[in-house]
C-alpha cells in the first residue's frame, strides 16, 4: 500500500488503521481521508482564528473546486483534495506523474479515477494551519494550476 500524508501535522496518524483497513480486507483499492462530512457532518476545513478571511476564501475555493471535479468527472466526492490518500501500489503501475506542487493532488486523483479506481471516503481528524502557521498554498497561482490540471488530466495519457 502507498499512503500519502502531509508532513505538517494537520492530519492525525491515529487514522492510519481506519484508512488502511478497506485495502487490507480487499474491499477497496483507493481511500481518501475526508476532512469534513463525518461525525454528524462536522466541517473540519480551515478555521483559522488568526486569519478568518483567508480561511473563508480557502473554504469557498474548496467548495468550488470540489464541485468542478464532481461535474467534470461525474463523481460525488466530498474532499477530493485531502492529503490523506491510500491506495494499492498496483493502481499506479506504469503511471507517470509530472506535477510538483498541489496540482499533484489533482493529477493523482484524476489518473486513478480514469483507471477505474474511485475512492472510498473515510472521515479523519484534521487540524488546519493558517498561513501565519506555515500553510504553503499560493492563493492566486495555485488555483490557476488546479484548473489547468482538472482539464489537462481529463484528456492526458495515463
């Protein structure tokens, strides 16, 4: 199995067992750890107390890009850009990747779905960090790259 997790302490390593279980028992080949929608629908996205406007903009962008991916690919995902991804190694055999920033989230997700691996979403613990605490997303440049990735990888060779 391959497990991808950001190293910024926003995700809880105690969630590993729950994320790996569906792969271990053979039910699924691809799992995403969703940051919201579980546990009574709790919204666990960005809640920066030190930068509430930035949090609002990022959460709005998350909703927009989630809707865009869901419409463009005919899926219904709640958190396609989580950095908690677990999948079987065989899912990416022969796959080549070119992205090197946050557009990698899109490239990996899209290429796995185009191969027929649709993710099971499992709620995870998430503690957001603000830009003052070290968040690395570029508020203007990265969204442009994400739109390009959503379109490009829809038609690119897998």
